[in-house]
C-alpha cells in the first residue's frame, strides 16, 4: 500500500490533471455533455496506455541510444523542476507544451483526447522520464503490478477530473485552480530535485578516485 500511494502521488503530482482544467474547458466549451464524457474517457485511456508503454518499453529506448538511467533521471529531473516552476508561475499552457497554435489546431479537430490533452498536456516528458526511471527501481513482478494499479488509479482520477472540469471550473474558479496547482507545483519541484540529487550522488560514488 505504501508503494502504491508513493507511485500514485508522484505520478499525480507530475501529471497534475487539475492544471489541465482551464485548457479542457476552453477546448470543449461548445461540446455536449456526452461528448465531453467521451473525450474525458479516451483522454484517461490514452494517458494510461502512454504510461504503460513508457514504464515497460522506455528502458529499451535508453539502451538503444546508450543513455544511462542516471543521465535520464537528471534530464527528467530538470524537466520536472521546470514543470513545477511553470505551475508556480501559472504558465499552464507554456509549461505543459500547449501553445496557441496547438490549441487553435485542436479546436478544428473532432477528437482532442490523444493530442493535445493526453500528450503533451498530461503525459508529458516529465511523467514519461519518471516512469522510465521507476522501472529501474521496481524490478519485482509484485512491484510492477502495484505500479500498474497506481497508473490505472491515476487514469481513473484523470477521467473524473476531466468529466467534472466545467463544474470544478465554476466551483473553484481561476484563483482556486491556481492555488491548488501552486501547491502541487512545489511538490513537483521537490520530486525533480530529489531525482537530480540522487543521480548526482550515484555518479560520484561510481567514480574511482
């Protein structure tokens, strides 16, 4: 249970579906309730699939390019820290990889569940690098099953939040969403710093003086 909570909390903080509410509301403001539910469902499914692929296949991509896990953690740590600062500074769109051109393109397409919602808004470089690094830490089958369950739980929460996005937007308001996102942003920065620090320590310890 402790491992489940840790993985769930880390993924939820980095993905931060609350920060995606303003963009989701803007992209679906002219859609019907049933269409919003459909988009919410497929967004969650797409994010779950991306997380699974990142977790189980990411290591082979690293091996192909000859990238060490410590190098990935440092690079991913910087991306995660940058995402955290973006949340603290209320730069949701820029920090999450959705610029005005992408948003306008999404408005003209029928299905926005995969892009830009699932990727890069939710399952971005930060969460992908985090999952690749996690696979190296959890080699046991039991641990990997727990990790998959945590991913499924995150996807379920994403569905609930996206489905209730218009309601939450009215209840919390812009200031409420910003306040929550800033708290999450602080946690995200701490996760990124921890990844960088632990990787630097591992590299130093591996050097023969």
